[in-house]
C-alpha cells in the first residue's frame, strides 16, 4: 500500500470532498482519513473496498498495484 495515501487524497480531491466528508461517508473519524493520506496508518480492507467502489476504481489501483484506474466492472471482464 505504498501509494494508497496519495491515491486516496487524489481521488478525494477529484470528487471535491473534504477529509470530513469522506470520513462521514465511511463512518470513520476525520483524523483517520488524514492519517491514511499521510501514511501514518492504512484503511481497513472493508473501508478500502468501499472507497474503491465509491471512486469507481479497482482496489489494486487504490493501493498502488495498478497505474491505470480501472473500474471494478472492467476488472471483472
């Protein structure tokens, strides 16, 4: 998950969401999202899946295993 923090921040900003708005959507605290974005901690698998689905990218893209954002639907084909 070396790029997860950067990707979360990039995707959150592209949707024009604040840290608190993303945190509220996930049911976590604002500091949790801040820590993910600054590599102090990592989201749970459940939260990572919810974010990938919300942002329309694959889980692999979210955590930095892919460089091209594929939607989960594309990955299933």
